[in-house]
């Protein structure tokens, strides 16, 4: 069994490693190739191109790398058309993977897309291309699966592997001991993203925010986990240039432990917001892209929110401070409010626990089983079991 996979960033690498392990239980002789991250490579994945080359943020930013990305995709299409895998699985990276899936599907190769593009939120006409490109869509969230069912796209809601790996109750004591944090010491975790372009835009303002928070409360401690060695060097360069006086410690990896140890998280919008939610942590979400990219996205967006906690709750449960509003003053104010309001934290934890229970489904195994069913002679059918019971927009407990 030859399985081709393409992932484009750290979150995809995390999904990919779980899926590989689950598929190996179904196909012990399976081999995996394509574009993967370090976790997947450690599991035996053969990566043709470094995953980092696909990690580009924003509509405008991608133009600078367009020629390179098109060249990589063309080579992958040619290679797999000449050496067809049993199945191709595109994990996230929709701008890159959808066209790749279309080319491979029209060549007779079974295609799966894992992690739905935000087609339900903006650029909804993409659903027509997706329908022509994939034999099966695997979604992490129930509201996504309903959208695909309405458009007759074969779909399976598998839940999220983070929801499986994180317990419902999380105690911060062990994590705080790792960093020698005193019981009454307030800690803010700064997470400006895993992509270089994200860190470039968010890290300076996050460091400025830490300075403002420290001015208000000098005893607050800041921990800043770097996604990898390259990001750590990038962050340390900003620290060298800006020389903040706040107590900021850069951590090599261990983002989950850093979040678990924190009282409040200030972070870039993305998968990390889901992890923070599953850890039941108060957070402030921010994001900055090129002005033109933002104007285009605002015109196309059909949702009021961009962060996963708010989308899953169906209302604002965490503040989203974006673009020109993402100033050190605004971010510091929002973080300080969450450091000081105990009642807000309790209410937030109840909401987050309710959502967590809906997403815990054994995602790796569910995704692998859906792929196994796809590869059987009988066609796959829409798998939306009990989705009507998974409305996370409200809870009697939250």
C-alpha cells in the first residue's frame, strides 16, 4: 500500500503523524511519501520537499513564492501520475492541495482532503472545485460536515485529535513546576505563530504588549515557546533589537506545556487557539496580514469570527483583535482583564468543556477507517452520524 500525503505546516504534521500511525494498523506494509514535517519523517515518511517551503501566510504574500510552489506541484503531479499511489491525502494547505487533488483525481487516483478549507466562511464557490477534486472530505468540526453534506460532497466528520489527546480536566501545577513558577505568580504565554511570516508581523507587537503589561504589573512573567529552531532564532533577533525589560523567557518548543502553565495566552489565530480552548485557558487572539490581503478577506468573509473557539461556540467567547486594532495598548488591556477577572475564567471553562466533549471522537482512527472504506469496492457514503446532536453554538451548562 503506497500512500501519498502533502502537509504544509506544523499543525498538518501533527495530524499527519496520527493518521500515519492509524493507517499502519490497517495496512502494516504501508509506505508514505510526499511532503511531510519532522514528526512524520521520524515515523518513516519520505518527504520530497521540506514542509517549510509550503508554509506561506496570506493571499498577497503567496505571490512572492508562486513560481516555486507551482513548480513543486507540477513535479508532484507528474511523479504520481507516472507512479500512482493507492490514495492521495492532502492535509490542509488548500490553496496548494486542491489543484493537486484535482489533477490526481482526473488521473484516476483516489483523493482525500483532511481538514476542510474555510469554504463555509468565505469564497463559498470553491465548493464546486472541491467537489471535482476529492473523493472524500474529512472534517474536524461538525458544522463543516453539514456544509459538505448540503452540497453532496462525500464527507466524514472525524473530530479532532487534539480533543482526543487532551483530558477534560487540566491542572496547571505540573506544567508550572517545569518552569519553576511560584503558585501565586501570574504567567502570560506569548504565541506569535509557527510561520516565519506570522512571527515577523506579530512578535514585535507581542513584545511591546508584554512591556505594557509589565508596566501595569511588574510581577507578571512571560513565556514564549518557539515552534522550531528557525523560529527561535527569529524571535531572539527581535528580542536583541527591541531589548524589552519585561521578564520574557523563550522556550524551545513545548508549546502545550507553556499554554498549560499560563494564566492567559496571547496568540495568533490558528490551531493553537483550539489547543488553548481544550486546555480551558483564557486567551486573546490576534492576527496581522498585509493590508491588501485583509481587505480582500473582509469582503469575502461570511462569518463574524476567525478564531476556532468563537466559531465553535457560535458567539464571542475570546476577544479577536486584528490588523490595525492589534496594538500593544489594545492587546495589553484585553490580557490584563483576563488576568484579573476570576468569574470570567469560570464561565469560559464551562463553555470550553462543553465543546471539548463534542470533538472527542478518536479522530485518527475515524479518519483511517473512512479512508479504508473509501478504498473498498463499494462507494463511500456521507458519514454524519448524530451530527444533529453536536450543536456547539449553545449549552445549558455554559
